[in-house]
């Protein structure tokens, strides 16, 4: 299996998962043009993508989904309740609904949704031994059960708690970020890896905030809290991060 991080951050998310015969985009939270260009730099083509699946309906996950789906004839997969929240002018595209409680297949890729705590029917996804979990205020029971079985994750490491508290965001926004339906902090992400990720050989820290985090701060927290030797990378907010095999 190959994982390519096209975009990751509170300013846009998109990740390509491929096996030998099938290929899926998780979220498309940049403009269609930007996603196409970044994929090109990694030697990937949207012509080969069999489906776009959405974790939830926030702009940083859906911005280019409708355009790409239409332009390349790629079916768009989302949870039933997510559709109501997209407010996307989707036009004529092929839409497929899934239930967050049930696995489904796109080509030969089996996809298991894992419930997160963030938005209506928000979820992460597991592909075999690899999981994507971003946008969750807490580590849900389902995540806790799933992570010990995985060899690789793309995990949200959104903010440094002190940077949020001491930062310039309005009080309501700070409260939401730190709430159970907000985002996962560096400490929460790295503690989860240390405590539950016994089989992990690859960790990609993603969905970093631009104002309340930095790659160095996320990296330092990870290195302080995670005591095992694991290949890891902090995903870039500004460009494609690269491809990894698992
Ligand atoms: Zn997000
Ligand atoms: Zn979100």
C-alpha cells in the first residue's frame, strides 16, 4: 500500500491511498487545480483515482471535491449525514453514501470508517493496516480500539495547548479548538502513539494549525513522549509532503 500526502493542515487536507489496482483520495480540501498540480509533482494522476471519500463537511476537507469529481468523473463518497452539511453546489456528479458503522469497498480497497468526535458523522478511515484520523477533539473509543492493530497512521497533531491558550484567537474559538469536538493536540496525539501504537512503524503527524503550532513544536512533543523508534514525519501545510509505502 502507498500513502501520498497531498495536503495536510487546517488550511486543506487531501491524501491518496493506493494498492496495486485501486486508488482513493481521502478528502479534497484544496482547489481542484492545486490538488492536480501537487499530485503531478508526486507522479500521480487523478485519472487513476477510483473514488473521493470525505471525513466530514468542513471546507478544509471538501473545497475541491465537487470540481474534481465532475472534471474526472470520480464518484464522491460521504456519510449520509455529511451530505446535508456540505452545502456544496455539487451539480451532476456520482454520489455514493456510506454508513459510518459499516465497511465498504472501492475497487479492491476495503475501507473501514472509524468514528471521530468533531462534526456530524465525522470519521477517520482504515485501509488494511493504515489509518487516517484527523479532526477529532478526543481519542474516541473506536480509535482506541483500532490504533493498536495498525502499522501506520496519519494522525492529527493540530495544536500546542499553551499556544492556543496564550494566542490571539477569540475566546469562543479557543474553547472550541480545545473542546471534545475540536482538534487533537500535540500531547494527545503523541501520548496516543506511545500508549496504543505498539505495532506502528510509520507515523505521519498532520492537520497542523498555522497559528497554534509549528512543525518543530509538534516534533519536539513527539520525540519527548514517544519512547520507541518509529519512522515519522510532520506533514507540511504548504506543499505535498511525499509518499510512503507500508
Ligand atoms: Zn480539518
Ligand atoms: Zn473539521
